[in-house]
């Protein structure tokens, strides 16, 4: 018989995994756990807190503790970023969500000369050169799942469909191809962390839900030759619970050179290392 908070939490998780407590189901409260496992009230409370902290459940004030209810989004990078995906006029998101309803909201597009330093370094911009910014939020099944911001060197994309809320079939990658800057390679860097209060609000995150930041760099053919062109980059943020690991994402996208994640990073004189998936 489980006796510690850890053992009780593990037992409850096993019952969740078995389907005894399905998505959205209310878990036994402290009194029920005390009676069932013969433990102190504090031990029962700590067991439920462990499930919340680990992301298996969430607490609703004055109501109880409930099993998280979400349908995972399967992110297959090699498929979603393949040229056959976006060159056919299909959104890269369709590779993740299939026929599930997806919408893009809160779109902002503007130029600035005050982009983050890591962006200007990644784009190899001189001081005072403009950056085009595309910010938007993605929702799947009516729930926000990603906050994304893309950065482009402004001169090559000014007055093109990339500056419009809807850049057209295939998205910005297809439009970059129209401009002779088709992405041919990608790199991604990932890290997990807890969200800021603003991110938690934007993505409607439940307590104890972490984020995964993905810094993606998209390279065009000319990027493999030193000094030949300037890239674009785009960070995005995804909520944790629709993803297998429960995460959020930041994604820098660059159709030329590598991307920098912090202020000290320097663009390389050689092509960045390629990473699979």
C-alpha cells in the first residue's frame, strides 16, 4: 500500500494512465485519499501537489484537482519544414494539426530599427538598418498554442506579400522562394523553462506548465557562402500542454545565416552546423 506522498502520486498517475481517471476528471480529494491510503491529510495534500507540479493535473480553487485535458500536437519537423510542404502552397502547420481547426490571431507587422541585439547579429545588419517584424498567435481547437515573432532584414522583403497578414499559399517560406531566397536547410535550438506571467496569460497556461523555446534558423543556398546575403530570423512561443513534453516554443527563422540566441553570440564566418529534426 502506498504510504508516502510520492508513492500515492505515482499510484494516482498510474490510474490516470490506465484510463480510470480520464482527461478532465476530478481526482479524489484529500479526505478520500486519507481514507483510501490511511495517511495524514498533509501527505494526501502533498501527493496532489506533486501531480500538479509535474503537469499531470491542475488545481481549481474551491473545486478540487483535475486531470489535464488536452490532445497532443505531434510535431514532425522533417515533414513540416520540407520544401514539398510549403512549396505546394500548404501551411507548415498542417503537418502538425492535420484537419484540426487552426487560426492565426493578433497579427502585427511593422518595421523597426530597435530589434533585439541577437536578431541584428543573426541578420548581419549594420546599426540603423531596419528589421521587418511579424508577430502573431496560433490557436488549435480554439486554444492558444504558440506566440510567434519573425524578424526579416527589411530591405529584401519590403512591399512584398511577406508584409501582409496573409502572405499567401505556403506562407513566408514560399514567398522567400519567390524572391530567390528559398530555405534549403534549418537548424533548431531548444530549451525548456517556466513562462513569464505575460506568456502564461497570452497562452492561457495552467499553473506549473513549462514552455519550450525553439530557436530555428532557416538557411538559403547563398547562406553557405561567407558574406553573400543577410538572413531573417523569427522567435515564437508555444504553450506546453498540447505538446508531448508540455512545452512552449521560440523559433528564430533565418533564410540565410545562423541565428544568435543571446547578446554575446556572434555570427559565424562559416555555415552553421546542420541539425536533424
